[in-house]
C-alpha cells in the first residue's frame, strides 16, 4: 500500500507568534463576555465604554502585529521571489493586499 503524501500547511507570517496571538484573542474573548455580563447587570455606561475601549486597543494591537508580519513575511518573500523570477505580479498583489488591509483598519 502506498502512503498518501500530506502537503504541509503553508507557513504564514504570523506562524512564529501564533501562540501569542491566540492568547491575546482569548483574552479579548473573555473581555467581550465580561462586557455582556456588565450590560446584563446594568452596570454604569462609562464603565462599559471603558471596557469596549480596552478591547478595541487589544484588537488594534493584534491587527498591527498581523500587518507587520504580513509585510515582513509575505511582501518581502514575494519581492525576493520576483528578483529571482523577474516577474513582479505577486509582489504587487501582496502590496495591494497590505494597502487594502490598512484601509480597512483606518475606517
């Protein structure tokens, strides 16, 4: 019987920091549940807004880290490949992706 080959998952720019991202996101998840509890318990509006602000800041940090990882890994990798191949279509696509992501973060 031949053994089927399993192709490895692609390495992502955030792979080295995956555990840290997951930890941050679990913390945010807990904060969101905490806010839901605060609303359910009729807590003071400003206290809830303070917690919402903390969540936004945490998600912003995750977003910026992922964007930095994308540029450092995906864009730079595409640029290196384009130097070898002479075809810069992939690098242009990665730059467009990064630009679109920045645009979404700024909205």
